[in-house]
C-alpha cells in the first residue's frame, strides 16, 4: 500500500480519517500494518500491501 492512499481512504463505518501503524515497509510501500479509525477506534489490517477495509462483521479472520 502506498502511504499516499491515506489521503483518500476513510473508515467504512463512519467515514472518519484513518491513522497508519506500519509494521513492515519495502521500498516505500507498506507491506504489513494496521489502519485505525480516529473516531470509532476500529482497526483494519494491511497484509501483503493490501488494506482490508471491510467492516469487522464481514471480514474473514485468519487463524493465529
């Protein structure tokens, strides 16, 4: 995920801004991390460079 996408993505639940917590970067791209809503606090994972912005009840959880 390119960090510039933060200018256009928002929380799907309440349309608020998302805050980035990048855990792994590769050549300027965010590979893993989370996006957290500044209003409701819901978190959205970034895996393999792809943010999963599905609402929590529609996400398929990956086994730990």
